[in-house]
């Protein structure tokens, strides 16, 4: 396939949902590296058609009949209006709508999350896809034993190049657990601050439908609503606590799948010491060499010793971190995408 025939399909014009803001950063780097235009108009047009009152209610009537193959708005909008065009597009999770536009043969999907509840249906959902990028090596290995073999490409997550080589940030937060909370790490830190009240621990709690941050010393610190604020807040941490989503109770949600989340790369690019809980033998973690920069702990005493020691230790791992970060920049992932497109 010629690279010039591909556009990046983006929701940035109509959806500012916080988890998507990192996706828009990745899109921008890929666009710049591969000279692919970002099309943020197509999805607007699809949503306008799909939200048409008559069309939407008519669809409810025929959704479960064979006629839905012809009337599903998003699927056929692309087929009708952009024949021969191909769109690279990120997707948060497979949806059970069989004719969603992500399953069209002119979409090249980058699947961000895929857990046990849907993985067996992925070969069915994406049967028309000419190429499918998956971001967890565990998922890649599982799907290589299906009809998708030969069309799969492993594309680990990344951090936007714009955050690399910045000045060393000012560190005024001792320990921070950003975003999703791991309850084991949270309880360990509360135990540490109970005996060492001079240590500040910042963590999140859900309030009015969004995450707000609290400090063991300053109490409420407010929400973090933009990527700029998010990265700025993270950069203030001396130590970043990290975890994979499929452990310590997360198995219920993921079925045991444990992808390397962007937070590992974001913490590295902000030169935070890193400590966490994740499967050190997990395929995604081994492939990304996470253990090179993030200490893993199953034991509270060892964890506590590390935290208290690192808080007294000026950061001295810039060279090691830079080597790690250079492997996980979005521009590096763009090279993988380019090669896969050229091989189509």
C-alpha cells in the first residue's frame, strides 16, 4: 500500500474525553513522521448522520435483522463516501456492534485495549481488516493462533516525542499514584505515611464522576483535566507508583491481561523514580524492558525501604532513563506503522 493513500481518522474535533487526549498526541506524531493527513471531519459527518432522529429510530427497528448490514450508518458511510480510501484509526476497545465503522475493510485499526471478555470475538469483528495493530504482546500471542495471523502487528504504547529532552522538572511531591489506583500500593503508602508523616503521598479518589487528587499533607488538590496539566502534575513527583491493570483485583476486569500502560513511559520521561506492581514475566513487560527502570515489589518491607531511600537520593539515572525512553517514543512506533503499511 502506498503511504500517500492513508489518512488518520481522528475524533479530536468532536470528542475531548480525557483518555482520548493522549491518543491525539500519538496521532500528531504519527502524522508528522509519516506525512499522513489527519482527517477530523469524517467522524463529525458520521456522528451527524447517526444522530439524525429519524435515522436513529429507524435503525432501532431493523438493528437485529439482516437489513442492518445495509443501514448501519458508520459502517456504510465510509464505504459509500470514501471508496478506495484507507484510514488509520485508534480504538479504545472492540464494540459488539457488528457493523461499526472500525470493522470496515478501509479502516486500519490500532486496538488499544483488549481483555478476556472480547478477545475470542476479535477475529470475527475484524475479519475484513487488512491489517490490525494490537498494543499488548499477550493479545498478539493469543491472536496469532487465529484467522488473523498474517495480518497482526504488535505496536506497544508510547509517549509523545514532545515530552522528551525537556529540562529536569522541579520535584515537590514525594510520592504520587496518578490515575487508576492500585489498592495494595495505596495501603502500603498509607502505612508508610502513618509512621513517617514527613512523607507526602498524593493519590486520587473519584468525586462527582472525575478523579480528584488528595495529599496526606495538604488534603484536596483538585482534579487534573488536561494532558498539559496531567504531565505537569506527574513531573512534580520524585517517585511515581505504577501498576498493571490485571493484578490485585484487576483480574476481574481484564481476565489477567496485563498491558504496559502509557503511565510507565510518562513517568520515565518525567524522570521519576518508579516503583510498582506488575507481572515481571508478563510478555508485554518483558518486551518493553520495564524492569530496567521500574522496581517491582511483592513485599511491603522492601517497598518501604526503597521509598524511604529514594526520597533521600537525588535522581542520578538520566542516562539509563533516556536509553529506555528512546525505545518508546511515538516516532519509533510510527516507523513500525510505516513498514507494516508498505508491506500490505
